[in-house]
């Protein structure tokens, strides 16, 4: 490859992806099993996230699931708090803050999420590939097995692998279904007759099939073809973004290592171990910010091990920015990184604040349509209202209504002596609000109705109160 100032000059590698050949056919990848300090760290992070993922539907906060996203019933539970359609603006603001967080995080830290946290990467690299390594061996053994004739040994290995794949996919499907319908509903589907839950059973089968197809066949193409975040990361990153990068100034020109020969080339011995270990099949030496690179750090670990063998310093491939690589300077925390990180912390604070400051009870008070005011014999005026109160908690509570403003107002329920707000439900009622004539200064007045439970104000609502001309 030609070079200019030790930098690879051609970018023809960007015209195609490693998993598709010149005829448009799929190229099956056989990445070598990675190992190293960063891989060990990723393993422990993955164990923690997998534990949290599978335990999530069964964890309870205030007797509610930690997370449930029931789109069908429009009921969302996040960290033990119920969100109803009335809370849509909070979810919208939270989603916008999350999107902005992702953009800023990618601008500064690149695709660390893809390599360390993304469920697709964790399941593929830490679960399914490990099953594959167990049944078929490392990359060379897998290639040899695929090329070999069909024998009982090959049939046994392939069958065993795919049976385990289906079982894991079934487990994942049930877990994701529990996040949608809740663990209690999932247990009911499993324990009852399948004929009573054909919809749930169908969902299980479909989810299982999708996950099996993704992790057994589609694999890394999710990251390179289907994932919108992967396709957009090139727009969000720049030369100052931290990414997995090859130090071409130190590594070029490349030359094979030969015994008893004085070396005049760069530190890269062109062993291609970084290519063989890459789960998306790229050559990191072509340049930083390649679309297919998920920043999994497998190439860093294997390159560091090679550098140790040839008595060269580690870091030929490392976390760094393209700007530092070009300038030949060491990575340092810049003011830009500090500023963007501060904004990220602020966004996390905003999202946490939206969740923590949300009211557990929401009330809607509206004047009954078609009804005007009524005068009483003791110089007061009444208006008729409809009230609807929603309980976002898992505890039932008795409630009462009071006039907060103007002073001297009273509330009289119609047709019932009191209101009982059920857990995770709502109650409707009709009431008269009565105000003294002295508190009414115009024909349309503001009135505040408070909702109390156990003598404590839990929410309030403002509406209009009509009065006769003064």
C-alpha cells in the first residue's frame, strides 16, 4: 500500500464491507477467540449487564417491576414508577434528552457503547460465539469443520450448537416478553394451557425465531447494515473523537519479522492478527472511524500481545483520537472532553429529575358540559364539575377534594359519600364546588381544587368557575 507521510493513502476499503464479496454474496467470518486485559474487563461488564437483564423482570421496586414497557396497554413502568399516557410529555422529554446524550457521547467517546454495552455485541460475542467455540473450536477448527464432509462428528457438533442456540434464543425471547407484558403475565402464559394464551405463545415463538436468526446467521451484519446508530456514527464523530485507532506513524511501513535480520521498517510486522480477531472482519490499519468498527478492543489486546513478543512497547493499536495520531502526541483529557462530559452529566441529571419529580397522582377537573352556575339562598354560587384521578402507584388510597382558592369554598360530591382511588387505576366523580359571592370578582374566575389523601395534599388542578354578573 502506498503511503504519504506514513499514512495509508488509499481509502478504497470504504467502497465495500468485509462481509460481502465482489459478487454481492455473504462472506462468513471466523474471528479468532480474543483474550487480553480489555477482553477480560469486557467479560465482567457483560456478566453484570446480563445478570441485570435477566433479573430485571423479576426485580420489584415498591411491589412494581423495575422495568416494563407494555405498548399494547400503554402502560410503562420505569424504576418502579408507572407512566401513563398523561405522562407522555415526560417520556418525550426523557427520550429527547437520551438522544442528545447518545449524540454527545458518540462525539466524544466514539462507539464505546457498541463494543461494551450493546446487547447485540454482548449476546453475540460473550454468549453465542462462546457456545460456538465450545462445540467447534477456534477459527481454524471452525473453517476446517465447515469444509469437511458430513460425518457423525460434524452432525453432532453442528446439532449440539444449534440446539443450544435455540434454547438461549428462547430464554432471551421470554425475558424480552417479560419486559413487555410483565413477569406475572409471562408465568401465567407458561403455566396455563397454551390454548388460553395463543397470542402470548405466538409471540414467544416469533421472538425466539428472530433472536435465533440474528445470532446464528445475521450476526455482525446487524452492526454493519441494519443498526441506524452504526450507520450514523460517521456523521457524529470527528478527528477529536476517542476511538480504537492504529498509530500509522509508528507502525508504517509494515514489514514481516524475519530472524537475524536488522529491522528498518515500522513496528507493525503485518501479522494480520488484528484482522483475524476482528468480529466484523475489518483491518483497523486502514484508518480510524471505519463504519464497521464497533470499538470492541479485540484488536488492541491481540496487538499488545504481539508487541510483547517482539519486545516493542504496547499501544500500536489503542484508544486515541485521529488528531493525536496525526500529530504524534499522547492522548490527554482536553477542555472539549471536560465540557462535553459536563453536559452529559447535566443531561443525566435532567432525566433523573424528570423521573423523581413526577407526581404519583394526576387529576383532571373540568366543568360539566352544558351546565351554568346556580345561585343558592345563602348568597353563594355553585358550579358542577367532572373529576378524574389517576393513581400511578401500587397502593390504593381514599381521597377527598377541597377548594384551595378562593378561600371559603366547599366541595359536595354527587351520588357518593367518598372517593376510593384503586392501585394502578383511576376513579371518576361528579361534584359541586360552592363559593361565596364575596369571593367572585368577575363572571369567569379561577378556582384551584386540591386532592387530599390522609390529610396530605397529593396533587391539585386549576379550572374556571362561572358566576353571575356583578
